[in-house]
């Protein structure tokens, strides 16, 4: 046999044997279908913003005392504007201004108060904005000052997005690292490589576009059984936003015009924005719990995180988790719980308070659809699938008939 023929035969044999060993055969491919039987497997642990307000911290503690299925475990925040100006958005994503936080001591007193109430504190250094060594020199002293202060306070968790920040943190002190949603990771290999370089990453905060990608979520849980996976339940950001990383850098210069897209969705029906978002309904947490995901993040909605003080939407959400939807109106659900949807339109549109949420539920997107198809949203939305749009139109029709 000629050498070239021998080589070809060997490669073909190797390919066939590798294919068999890899599990890429028909029998295993068929098992790709994921079935989830909903079941709560642990206490639902919620992360919410750290208020710079003693009374609101007390209120969060009182809410916890009423809960059995879930607990507010972690409070997250960082120094707000104008104090944050010195970092030029290289380290922190800034969500609002609070002139009462004049020094890191002012931040620390609220963090310490919350810790004494039993809450964990996660400090946010999760700007995705890259920087040069020259940039770093402009805020290096303040950066290390904060890290020193966190150690002194006993705060051991820092959330990052840019791996430059993770490198600097790891070279300085062994904090527990939390990978932000702003990393915008969308495949299993990214998580594998992340952990190889940063083994002290103990929590993954999923990019919101992957909230309904149950095959990816299940794969991450299988690969990293000892790490926490946290999903955000109420992010209002446009699903599929092509500018999410630049949005995350918190700059106001040349901002991608999400509003134009949302307005075009509203012309179809305001509920299209609702069904299209990666929202997680309170009664669906048990599906995530069934695959070992019991960490959930709730964002501030009424006001920026820097002045967070409105806890009623969070209370409404946790109440549904605890007690179900009995006596919950559709208006409360849409406007004062999960989405604050209609208040974001021109004017304030309220639904009939006599419209029970239970009458609308049959038209909401079914989580089982996404368990089966959520991994295809990135490639088939608007081409082979209009499921979210169809659900939105059905909700609108039901609301119109009940009004």
C-alpha cells in the first residue's frame, strides 16, 4: 500500500473510532431532549441591591422573616456617583447618583449594618470596559484602597466582568469572585476556560439572553456541580441587544437606540416587550431548582440602584413565590411585580383591577416550550419561530376582552 493510501486509511479509521468514542452517534444524540420535572430542591436565595438606607435594610430583614421558600441572602452595590467619577467607569458600572455617599466610609456603614442583620455583601467591580496600563495608573491607588477596605470589613465576594479586573484582584487578595452577567458568555467552553484561569470564581451570573436556554444551564450545572448559577428574574434590557457590553460600560456617548426597537414592538402590542424579555415568572423557579439552580437576582426597577428604596415589587414577587397567584391581579403582576411594563409607555396605563392573573396565565409563554426550544432562540427567532409574538397577541386579545 502506498504511503498516501496508508495515511488516508489510518485517518478514516481514526475518524470512525473517534466518532464512536465521542458519543456523537444517533442513540446519544436522541437523548439531547431535556425533560425537567419541576421541584424545589433548596431555598431560593435572592440577591437584591444594597440600599443606602437603614430603614430599607430593616424592611428587607422583615420581608425575610415572612418567607419559607425563599430568602434574601445577598445585597450588592458599589459606590455611586459623584464619588465614582474618579474611576471613569473602568471598574464600576454606575447606576445612579447619591451625593450622600461622600466617601467609602459612607458605603461601608450601610454594608456593615446589613452584615449585622445577616446579609452577605457582594461588591460590584463589574464594568466590562477595558483599560490600558496608563488608564490603570489613574485609579490604581483608589482601587487598592477599596480592596483593603473590603478585607477590613470582612466582605469576601467581588463581582467582575472584565478579566483584567479579575487578574488585579487575584494578584492582591483571594476574594471569592462572581462572574457578572456583563461577561456575556454564551457557551460552555467560555465557562470552562474561565474556571481554568480563575478557579476562585464560585458563582456564574448568567447573561440574560440565556435565561431560557435550559440545555446550556443544565450543561453548566453538570460541568460545575459545586459552583452557584444565578439567573436574573426581571431584567428589562432588550433581549438580543447588540450593544449590551457598551451599555454595561455606563457611557452615555453614542448609546444604541434600544427605545426605537421597543417602540416598534409596542406598535404590535405592549405585551410583546413582555413576552420577548428573558423574564422568569415566580411560579417557574421550581424548574430551575430542579436542575440545581437556586440563586436568583432581582434588579431595582422604580429608581436607580444608587437610591434603591422601593421594595414593594420585590415583596409582590416573593409573595407569589410563597403563596401562589391567588388574589393577585393582572395589573399588579404586570405593573408592580415583574416588569413595570405599562408604566414605561407614554402615560400610565393601568389594567382593570378585577382582572385576575389566573385568567391571563394560559396565554403567557410556557416554560416547557423553552425547555425544549430555548437553545434555538439564538438561531431561529423570527425565522422559524414567532412563539413570543403569538403569546403577546393572545395576551392583548384577552386583556381587550376583559376590559
